[in-house]
C-alpha cells in the first residue's frame, strides 16, 4: 500500500474537515505513499482532498478545469481500502456512484452537454471503458432519432434533472421519477371522436 499515492503531493481543503478528521486523513495519506504539502513543495501540482458532501465545495467543483486534481475523501478512503492506484481512475472525481453507468446524450447544445458530462465525470462516469455497464440516454427531447432508437432498443431514457439531482445529493437516485412517459412531449390529435 505504501506506493498507492505514488509520492503525490496532497493538501486537504480548508473548508472540508475539522481538526480530528484532518489528522486522521493526513496519517492515511502518509501511510499510503503521499506527501503533505509544505513550504518546500507548495509551488508544485498537488492533489486536493475535499468533502464531497459540503455544499460550498460541491459548488466550487462544478467549475473545475482540467488542471485541477481533486478527489472526494470518500473516494480516497475507498481506493485505500481496495488498494486502487491513481493510474486506474480519472481525476477529478468526487464520488464513484456513476462508475458502472454508460451515459450518452441527445438534444443538448454543446455547452449544456459539456456541463452535464463534467458533472457525470465528477460522479465517477468514465467514457469509453469496455466493462459491461448499464446504458442510460439523457435526453433533452423526445423527437430525436437517437431517442427513438433508444426506446426501440430498450435503453433507459432519462431527463437531465437526474444527473443534476444525483450531483446535489451525492447519491445514486432511483430513476423512476426521471423517466419520460410514453406520450410526453407528444401532440395527440383525434378525428371522428364525438365530444361526449
């Protein structure tokens, strides 16, 4: 386990942990090959450990850039417990709740799709991995060919609010309330039917 963190420089987010939590995490980090940030290495890239249940932290993490490497402390603990190396995960990440889910999108403008995809990645979604996953299509419209193909092939189609709510609550929510109803967004015309 001593090389799990591969000598990474690690810092704990100031808004995330009380003194006792911070001390316990620091011990785990050092025991697993990490180096705590100090005056000698403060100008080098570091891994930031955050509390993924802290609303302030979650709000900041929504706007992450590719240069920022942060990880939710529950992810860090799970990695240490399972002896998972950092080369095997995609950073930044707050949780692993989307780890076994394959997500695709339809009907979104590029910027909105990018935001939703980034949130999914923060929840552990990894693109283009080969293991068997549950397929979900996140749809902004029920009129696209991709949506119709998904319904025909039995792929679960969900509204974007499922990703947003999973992120806000940091838990994998049941999909029932986020599925499109069979005639949702459809216009139904009738003819030859009497008003009675």
